């Protein structure tokens, strides 16, 4: 949808510029350095895949389920760390992980382009009991993506 074309263009720009950078990183770099949440680069990329997947599902559910929507919230209350641990991103093939990161984010861009405009006011109720409109959820996705890119850059700068 045109409303989010600027966000999608920026997301695509980040995907295209970061994919080769990520693929060129040595194993030690992606596994050894940890951020303030004790995540290494592999785990941050894994979390970004989880975010793309969960947000894709929320965007879809918000367009056809009763409003407001109570839908599982993987990110709050520490559940995102459980997702990272259960999926064991630490031992995932790096090339496969980066490609999944890229294509899951390209897919969410496609989903966003096809959002029904009349549904943008629909509300999701988070685990923290916050009401988030579909519009705000989509708008915030880029901010969240850039936050994790900045975390990766910070880890790379520490080398």
C-alpha cells in the first residue's frame, strides 16, 4: 500500500546493503560478541526473523478477526528469548539464516503492500495490555528493524 511505500523502500535498502555485509562476517564475529541482552549477531538476526514472522501473522489476523484482537505476543514478557533458545539460532547455518532474514522481510513488505486500508484502525492488544493499531504496528516495524541493525553495527564496531 502506498501509505507505507517509504518504509518499505527503506527496509529494502537495508536488506540489500546488509545482506552481503552479514554473509561476509567470519564465524567468530557472528558468535562471540554479545550485546546488552547477551545476544550475538546470529541470535539478533534470528530474532529479526521471528519479528518478521510474528508481525506478518499479526498483520494478517488483524484484517479478518474480531476487533480488538488478542493474539499471542512473543516479544513481551521475555518470550522472544525463549523463541531464540528453542530455535537454537546459535547452531543454524549462517548462509541459510541470512537468506531467511532477507526473504522473510521481503515477504512482510509484500504483505504490507496488500493491507486492506479500511483495516488500519483495527487494534491488537499486546501482552502488556497496550492497544496497538494495525497502522501503528506496520509503521513501527521499520524502527524495530533499524534498532537491531544498529545493535549489529555496535557489535561490529567493538571488534
